[in-house]
C-alpha cells in the first residue's frame, strides 16, 4: 500500500497549489460492481449483465458513483493529516465522469491541493481528485472535493 504523505494540521496551508500524491492501483472487478449495485439498487445492465454488456459494449463498466465512492479509501493512501481531532466530508463543487471504467481494469487517485482556508473553527481543504484508469490517457473522474478538518 502507498505510504501517504504526512502533514501536520498546523502546516496544512503549505500544501496549497501542490500535487499531494498518487495512490496504489485498485482492481475494479465484477464482484465489487455487483456489490455496489446491490448497495445502491442500481442494477442497470451495462454494469451487471456481463453477457449482454460484453455482446453490446465489449464488457461491463463500473458505475460512475462507484468510482466516486473510492475517493475516501484512495485518499487515505495519498495524505494523512496529523494533529486532527476529526474530519468531515463537506461535499464537492465539481464532479465529472470523463471516461468509462471497464470491469477488470485498475484505477488510482492522483490528488492536488487547490486551497486551504479557515472554516467553522477548522480548515477546509479543496482538493482536485483525478481517478486515472491504467493504460488510458483520459481519466475516469475529475472532482473538486471539500473536507473540513479540526485540530
């Protein structure tokens, strides 16, 4: 597993404008896609009907929201903020699904810190999260995510 970059809460602003790091590759297999479909109720055939998806599209693809849901797990591989009491997901300003993730492919997170600012007694980070697909030029997802951490 990737060794996350470590930064102390008091030094968080030093990350602004920098690439933070890149996670390990993670396999998107059919079992993960099926479990996500069960958890969300999204059983559209392009995700779960392997036979039809293979015949009509060359193979099934992962849900866009499955790809988005990987950000916390992959983000933990990229950055660890020390000296905090808690952190909360504050949301996203932009999320774009820019490419398909074929089942059987690997994805990883590339993360850049766009800004750090004071918010509600803590610090809000604005990160550019890019999910790359192994062997493909165009990423699967680009998002601006917001997190508030407290020291």
